[in-house]
């Protein structure tokens, strides 16, 4: 196995998707099958490295899917240059093809390229966008999509859910909708939260924020379901938000309906600045 000790490194951006059904989330865990574990092992294998360290844009929970996940990895420049082997492919195209041969079928790396200066998959992102899909009518329960659509027993009032969602937009402390993690802030800016019916008559939540804390999207969906079923008023999710503490009445929606759809980054010239800003401890302005 080639040694790449003390050689220059370069940062590579990977764009990928995965079916989260059989994974215990993104983050590597001993004895569990995870997206990070499978991808890191595949990268190390095809590049003939002892190990690789991945940084992800959004750490998804067990059972959550992704279409638009982004990762960066710092590789020895020699390993990147050697990826094509004897072929005439570029290193990025070669790496995508070689990973396809070793990764399980529920992970697909679609693109690999050298990242611009200052790029950080996690901290340079300006927003992440998720979608949550629900079949609330037995006629629309498709067994072929059961892995990524939640089946709900009651018909939902999507218009009421959408009205409730609008009341949560903006920068707030979302502690009431997050599972706390020591030392982590729960202040987030919710840029878009809306409910609509798609072409298959599924109830779909579109949720976009600068970042999300643990279980935030599924808790927002859970609060919306209480409104959609008529158990709570349209104003209730906003009341929970203002209270600032977890409410036992807010259920966390099942993971299977949630998918990370897209991560957006600023222009290359602003990547490093955005990363510095995102690393700062956030506080709300005085009221």
C-alpha cells in the first residue's frame, strides 16, 4: 500500500445521495452500518489509503434519506492524481466510477471535484433544504415508495398546516423543536417552511434553513400533524416555539418520510468568510 505521509493535501468535494432505510444515520458508529462508515471505507479502498476523514454538510439521523448531500475530504495530492490509473479519465470522473464499483447500492456518489479555496462542506453552507412526504389517503399508499413516504392514518388539512408553518419563519431559538446537545446552540434561521400537495396528492413539507439542530425538521413536522388533524389550533406550533422548552405534545415524525434535497453555498469568493461566520457562537439580538 502506498504511503502518503507528509505529502501535500487537496480538498475534494463529493456530491451524493443515499437511501437511509438500512443505515443507523450518517455518523460512523462502532458495530453499526452508517453512511459515513461505508463511504469512508470505499474511499480508502479505491484510493489505497489507510483511512479517510469525511466532513458532511448535514448529519442525517437513522432512516433519513438524502438526494443532495455534500461531503468534503482532504486527500494526499498524489492519491487524487493517481485515481485514474491508466485511463484517460479525470481524477473526479475516475473516482466516481471506482466508488460505484465498491459502494453498496443504497449510496451513490454522483460527482467529485477539487474544491475551491475556503470550501467547507459543513460551515460554508448558507442553507439546507429538506422535504417530508406523507400519504394520508390509503388510495395513495404506493408500496414502491414506502421507504421514503410516511403513511398517515388520518386525512390532513394541508392549508391549516401551511398557515401554522408560516408563523415559525425567521431567526429564533428552536430549543422547543430540538433534542439538546451539550455546547450546541439551538438558534436557527428558518428561511422557508410550507406545506402543499404534490402531483401524487402527497402532503409535502418544504423546509429550508441556514442549519438544523438534532431532530428539528421531524419535530416541526410532528407539530404540523397536530394542526393538520385538527387536534391543535394554527397558532399552537408558534406558541410552543415561544415557550422555548420541549413539549410532550410535539411528536417527532418518522424518519422514513424525510430527505435532504439540497445544500447551497455562496460564491467561491465568500466561502471562507461564510465558514468563519458559521463557526461563531450565535445569540439572538436583544428585544
